[in-house]
C-alpha cells in the first residue's frame, strides 16, 4: 500500500516542436506539500494541467488520489481542487454566486454550497465584496476568490499554479497560513512557484524542473546540502582594507572579499569554522562576526537550472570548485 | 486521517440533469446581467420591421396581398436564425477564458455546460421574439389561421431556433477565436437568411438561385409559418418536396440536426487537450 497522493512516472508532452515535458517523474506523499519549481516555460503549468485532467500526455503515467488521471478522470475530478495560473471566475457573477455555483457543480447541494461560500468568503477576507460583481474586483481579490473556489468541496488533493503571484506581502503570508491550516487537516498540496522563499517556507519536498526535465528533487535541506557546502564568513566592524587582506591571506586561495566580509568554502563544515576562529584569535584583529553560511535555495536553483542554459542568462554556478 | 466536513448531497434526479440545470441557471443569470445585449436583441427586430416593412417594402408589390403581412413570418425566421450567431460568439469566448478550464476539473457531466448554453440561449431569445410579435401586430400583421395553428407555428420557430443554436455552439467550439466564430457563423446565416423566400418569392430569381432558395430550410420554415398564420399568397412552387411538406420538413430537419450536432458538441467540448 503506497501513501503517495500524487505519483507521476515518465510523463512527456509536446506541443508541435515544443517539448514542454520531456521526462518527469516524482511522487508526493499523502498529506505533504510539494513545490514544483522552475523558470518561465519550464513546464510547470503543463504538468499541473495533465494532473488535473485538463491535458493529455504523449506518454507516461500519472495517478492522483489513487486514480489514473487518463482513464479515471471522473474519479480524480471528484477528489481535487484546482487553482490555475489564469483567473477562472465569472466576471458577470458576484463572488458569492461564483462560489455557490462551483459548490453546486461539486454536488454539495444548494444549501451547503451557500454555507461553504459564506465560510470561505470570510476565511479569505472577501465578505465586504461578496455581493459585488467579480469584474469590479482587484487582481488580488480575484486570486483569493479563485483559491477559495478550489477549496469549496474540501478536496483531498489541491493543485495551485502560482497561488501567490500578484498578492501583496500580507496577503501572501495569509495565504501561507491558510495553506498550512489545510495541510494540518490532511490535504495534499502541489503548488508551483517562482518564489524560492515560498517553496522553502511551505514545501516538504521540492521538485525542480527545467525544460521539461526534473533536474533536482528532495527536501529543501537536502537540496541545499547537495549543491554547495557551507561557507565561513568573517565580518569586520569597519572597512579596513589592510585587515581584510590579512584575513583573506589566512583563509586561503578561495577566499573572496565582499564589502566588510571575507567568505571561503568550509570544506569540513563546523571543524573549518572552529579552526578559523582559533587562527583569528591568534591574529588579534577586531572581528564583528564569524559564522557558517549555508547555500540558499536561490543558489540551488541557479546551479541546477544554470547548466542547461545556453543563453547564459543565469548567474554563474556558485558553491562549486573544480 | 483526513477530516472532511462537507459531504456530497443526495439527489433524486440524475446528477447530469442537476448539472445541466445549474449550468442553465448560471447562463441565464449572466445573460440578464448584460442589459446592452438584451437591448440589442430587442432593438434589432424593431429595426428589421421598420427597414424591410417600410423602407424596402414600399417598393415591393406582391399579387393579391399585403406585403407586410407576407413579410412578418419571414422576419420571425430571420430573427431566430440571426440569434444563433451570438451563441457561437459566446461559447467561443467561454472557451478562450479560464472559466471553462475550471469547469473541466469539476466532477460534472460532460454535457452539462453545452446543454446549459443551448437551453439558456433558447430562453433568452424569447423576449426578443415577443417584441418582434408585438411589432408585427403594430404594423398590421394578423394571424388569421387560428390560435392553435399560431401556437404550432411559434413552436416550429423555436424548434428551428434550437437546432440553429446547436449549430452555433458547434461553430463556437471549432473556431479558434470569438471573432472567427462570428465570421464563420455570419456568412452562412446571411446567405440562408437572404437567399430564401423571406423577402420575395423565389419565382423571380435566376434558376440556379431559385433552386437554392426553394430548398433552403429557411424557406420551408417560412412557408410553414405563412400557412399556419394564414398569410400565404398562393400555393408553393410545385415539385419542391420541402415546400410541399413544410411542417414535416422543419420538424424532421431540426430533430436530425440536434440529434447529430448535440452529441458532437459534447465530445468536442470534453476533449481534454485543445
Ligand atoms: N497550448 C500550448 N500550445 C503550444 N505550446 C505550449 C502550450 N502550452 C504550453 N506550451 C509551451 O510549453 C512550454 C512549457 O509551458 P508551461 O506553461 O508549462 O511553462 P511554465 O513552467 O508554467 O511557465 P510559467 O512560469 O511562465 O508559467 C513553453 O515553452 C510553452 O510555450
Ligand atoms: Mg505556468
């Protein structure tokens, strides 16, 4: 018995000459959050559309909530909630009417649909706008309404294609809180995002895709560990060129000066750090701070997606040495 | 274990029927939020009556009858036919927007949305038809064939309109954009609407046009309307089966069109990839 809520095996899909998905496989454990990370055109939306029964695949297999998305689409649809990348609310209906109709289409019945619509409007802070036509909503209000709509039937598996794009920082935080609440109730979430901090904050596992291929996957910590070793960073209290040069000499060939700090790869982690501290004490220089810096997800991202980037638009790979 | 607070409701009707009803009521509500569209659909018939009844009608002489009485059953058919244009544009717009994507991820019957479109279009067309009838009465048209026949005639118009709506939905689903749908739907409705017996007796047309006009299903509908309303000005041309049996032709054709086109529309709509 597998506990995967989503399982994708060797999925491929082309549009004419464009290979949107080349070979994508991953699994999402039931009750966890998986972030699909990739640059524009990587194939995130294509993957989500296939998993939500909107698009067929050229080859490969995909299961959601235990059912095949191609041969058992109806069973899958009864168990998922979807918020696509583009708005799906009817402009000529009010927020409440939109939610109510989706509830009725989810076969909740008219009374329950209205009750759920009210609950969700409250939860997403749209009570004041509930009887206004959606065409008078702001972009962020539409986004929140769209999200509310995907939750109306309390789906087992939730798909969110860039859920927080276009939200202000406060709404974004609120969205994260709402998503954590859902996960606490057992909902499985697959979201795509361009924001690495969002993936870092929310996701239990991250799948990085680039040009239709999975280039890295794992927990945020695993990904960070796999890409680069940590750095030792020594920061001085004042800008003192001579002192900075002396620290650099101490730290070796790979050390680099950035403003008030000197950075060098910590090949042995904490052991390197304590060795550096001992040597600095011996030199007797005034030191503001010494610490170990782990690679950020940004570095992971540009490293794993930078290799296949012929145009050279990404930053050069960091945390690597030859 | 996952907690679920909302459970699906029970229904004594099949869900496909409930879904089609939900979709219809959604489209009706939307339709009523577009007063400009409603206004246009009511204004156009009035313009038609004035334009063809008085501007052109003044110079058209028909033997042994009043031209405006002769014209009105034709204009009813014209209004019904042109109404299907907006359905094609509407469904093409739907398909290019995200709303349909969301519907496709919901556990609803595959036929619900297109049926909702068709039924709501039929219902939303009724106010325009009523205005058209009032205009016709105002310019002197009188149904003299009895109430039952008049009711049958309007039943035929609506049935024909329902078939035309399904053709409009088909065009809207196949077209790549709403502008394309407008053009693709506009040309045939224009030709069918004008190369017919709506305005003039095809007897005076050149032979090749006359054949088209006589066999045009619009001519059968209009002939049926004139006979049932008692507005005919003579027997139909002999040798054209559809004009000799206009009621049977209209009913049969409409049923065949709906029976073929509706399932095709449902398949086309539910095709996963577009
Ligand atoms: N319907 C389509 N027809 C043709 N090409 C398509 C279609 N949908 C996607 N593509 C192409 O497939 C590739 C992947 O697109 P996709 O929308 O999956 O990317 P994405 O990762 O979601 O990008 P973004 O971050 O910009 O949303 C792109 O090159 C895109 O141009
Ligand atoms: Mg996308």
